[in-house]
C-alpha cells in the first residue's frame, strides 16, 4: 500500500508557482461561470438601451441589441467551458483507443490504427471542422440539435484527437517493454486488465496534459467556428459573443466593451490551462523539473566564483 501511494505521488505535479497560478486563474473562471448567472439579468433581455458604456447599472455595458454584456459573458463562460470539457473528454477517449491500444498490441492493430491516425493528422484541422459542422448543421432530422453547443463539442472532439494519439502510442510502446508489464502478461493477466492497471496509471500525467490540450483546442475551435457563423446558435458562448460583436460593427463603433471581455476570457483560460500543463510537463519530463534548480546552482557558483572562468563560462 505504501509503495502504491509513493508511486501515485510521483505522478502528481509538484507545487509550484506555475501550478498555483494556473489553478487560481482556471478556478476563478469556473467560479464566475457558476456564480455569474445567479447575479446577472437574463442574457437575452433586450429592454436595455443599446451600446451603453460600462456603468454601475451595466458593469460591462450593453450590446447593439441592448443585451447586458456581463450577463452574456457569464452565460457564455458556462457554454464555452461545457464545450471544452465535452470535446476534451471525447478527444481523450479517442486518443486512448487509437494511441494506447495501437502501442500496446502492436502488429496489424498498430498498423491499422496508426494509418487512420496519420490520415487524421494530415487533414487540416479547421477546414475539416468547418466542413463537418456545415454538413451536419444542414442535415435533416436533427432539429434544434443541429445548431446546439453539444453537437459543436462532438465535432471538435472527433477531429482533435490525432496528435494526442501519436504521443500516447509512443509512450504505450515504451511501457509495454517494462518488466512489470511483462510480468503481468506472463502471469496470464488479460490484455484489458494490463492496459487499465499497468499502462494507463503510468500515463496519468500525459493523459492530463492531453486532456488540457483538448480543452484549449476545443474552446479556440468553437470561437473560430462561431466567428465564421458555424457555431452554436441555440446557446451563448465566448465565440458567439465575438460573432455578434463582429456582425454588430463593434470595432467600427468603438464598443470595445462588447468584444474585449470574451477575448480576454479566452486568453485568460488559455494562459491558466497552459500554466497547469507546464507543471504537468515537469512530471512527464524530469529534466524540466530539475532545470530551475540547476540554473540556481549555476548562478550561485557564478556569484561565488567557483568553477567559473574569467569570461564567465563554467569551467
């Protein structure tokens, strides 16, 4: 039990400024998504005066149609986070199926799964998403689901897994040759149990990093689709806010409060998730974890004049 706990601790990112800062930013955005709609007016309330600058009554001003921008931002944060989470989960599951299974089984399964993964890699991502979204949204029989945020998340999820699958395949092939995996196979353990008990737990940092990457990709992808008019029309997201601002000539009229908040939220969430990803990378790549300490040792040695030549180069 003690060995298991120690092994699990080694898979967790160490507490650092990057990790704390990333969680603080992401936590604040999630908290805003939960509490914001509770204190904001209905996002489609058009009884307000149009294009009002930020004030005590409307903290982030109003849009051209009289919508309260703060209310739209609160509900849009919920919508964007939902799309990011759903698409991230779908992309991670597909990456595990096509990456881990290919790396573990090898042979024909590896070749077949890798072939499909490589095909998905060479197809440009955004044009593929645009084509699928446009085709599905014009399909008969889907009704309101055709322009829903759930459908957008599904489309982004099934088009954003290939890169992660390649990374997971390489790591799974490396783990397959480890002694404890070989011992489990010799002991007669079934393949699915070896994968779930021996392989996947050792990929936790990498899976978390790929999941975070999937969320970032999905949120940016949804913003791009919505800006082009292919996003979800039945819900509010940061992307639909940017699209409304673009079609409403927010830049031309100087209504900065209309388009700056959703853009700033996208940038903030991307920065927070990237900081968390950097902290996770230190677990995946121990050299990154040791680099700051090594740099401090070099600076201390340089200040003390130990092992430093006259030109300042470490001897």
